[in-house]
């Protein structure tokens, strides 16, 4: 069952974006697509918010994902860190980090 927590990573990540957007009164619609190297992803369009609000929304995905590490079993912890490290290589043009800079 511990290994099943790995499946929570994309859900938790996108939930972080969604919750942050809702905090600012914005709504996100997610779309499934294949990223670089055929990595499955859910993407969303940047909402009409201020630049600082967009930064928070973009950071919230990994923020929630990493924030839960101490409370999750080791397979989640390892997979979440691998997700963070691998993200720049497969995210391409639709990277969350573009909204942070």
C-alpha cells in the first residue's frame, strides 16, 4: 500500500495549484497531455491574476507536494524528490517555473 502513495503525487501537485488559485478567486481547468519524453501531465492556463499571485499559484504545486513529505511513507518521499528533480527536463514550454521568474 505504501507504494500506492506514489500515485497521489500528480493529484497532490495539481491540488496545490488549484487551491492557491481558489485562494485568489481564480479557477483552473486542467487538461491532460503528453509532455516531453511522453511523460503524462495535466496542464492549465495561467489565470488572470497579479504577477505575485501567479508566482504563488505556480509554486503551490511543488509546495504542497514537498510539504507533505514528512507525513508520507518513503516511496512517496523518494518519488516526490525525483519528480522535483526531473520536472525541468520534461516540462518544456509549459513549466510552472516560468510563472515564478
